[in-house]
C-alpha cells in the first residue's frame, strides 16, 4: 500500500470507529432511560402506599370513634371494653399498614427485576450490534485492503508500461537520429561526388584548352597527364561513425569537472579532423554530421 497512492483501508477502520461510538452512546442512552423509568415507578409505589395508609388510618379512626360513641351511650366509656377498643383499633391499623408496606416492597422488587431484565436485554442487543458492526468492518477492511493492493499493483504495471513505452520511444528516436545521419551522409556524399565530378570536368576542360595553346602536348613535364582525375587525399580505414564513437568512448572514460568541459574537449578533437585538409571532404563532412547527430558537436 501506498498512501501516497492512497490507501482507503485505514479510512474503513476510521469510519467503523464512528459506528461503534454511536452504538455505545445509544446503549448508554437506553440504560439511562431504564434507570429513569425505575426511579419513577418507585416514586409511584411510595406515593400509592402513602395514600393507602392515609385511607386506612382515616377508616380506623372513624371505626374507633363509632365504637367509643357506642360505649359512651352504654355508659361504658371508662370501662375495660373502651381500653380494649383502643388496643384492637391500633392493632388493626398496624396490620393494615404492614400489608400496605409489604405490597409496596413486592412491587419495588418487581420493579427492580424489570430494570435488571431490561438492562440485560439492552446489553445483549448492544453486544450483538457491536459484533455485527465489527464483522462488517473486518469484511469491508479486508475487501478494501485487497482493493488497495490491486490498485498499487495496477499502478506498478502502469509505471512499468510507461517505462517500456519510453524506452521504446527513445530507441525509436535514436534510430531516427541514426537514419537521418545515414540519409544526410549519403546525400552529402552524392553532393560531394557531384562537386568533384564538376571540378574534374572543369580541370579536364582547362587542361584540354592548355594543351591546344601548347601545340597539343599531353605532358606537363613531370610525366603526369594534366587531365588526370587522381585524388590523393586520405580516406581513413575507420568509418566516420566508428571514429566519433571511439572519441566519445575515450573521453567519457575520463573524469571532467563538468559535462560542458568534456564536450568542449571532444569538439576540439573533432574540429581537428574536420579542418584536416589531408582528409577527403566526404570523410570530414560525415564526421561532422554524425557528431552533431550524437549531440557532441
């Protein structure tokens, strides 16, 4: 993976981290709602128990008042029966209160159980959601990781293809440069041959004119015929191309402070050849053309 070439697998993990955070927040919210409902239910139970105690207390007081009134009518208001009535009504009141408190405790226990069950269900749902999200995350991460690898492999293939194309292009350019050199060399050679033929024809013509004025003598006193087309200039055995390549190889095997100084030294040597009048014009000209084609002159 190249995250220069962008890796998206890490972004998959980051995206699911947000999903897991949302699941955690939702679970915390559900638990908070369960606790709020639990507390509200307990308050309702306490309030209802208080109301029932008030009703029971009021009923007991009315009953005691009626009993006292009946005993008073009978002249027994200070009798043992009156004292017993107080005891009986207090017992009845306490018993009623006890039943009310037991009912309230039972309802609170049920409320506690309901809260515990709701929290357990919420936690189970939370874990299932987390496991499902993590399973999807792992699958998506693996898929994206493979996609990233395939993308990088394709990028590498594209780079290699461009390298091959550039290499082929450069090879074609070099072939074109050499072809132009060969074409120019052949053209210049033809031009040189034409120029030399014109020179030779003119020389022969001048020689013939000279012979006519000298009584038709065909000798110039040196034993050579004036109309000879012999060219005594040197045509080296090494080809212009090989000669330039040899110079390049020689100077590129040596150390120079700068590339410009290296090429200046090469140009100096090539200048000597180009300006050497003992060499044929064709050879010197071909050296010049090839050196230019190679970027050395």
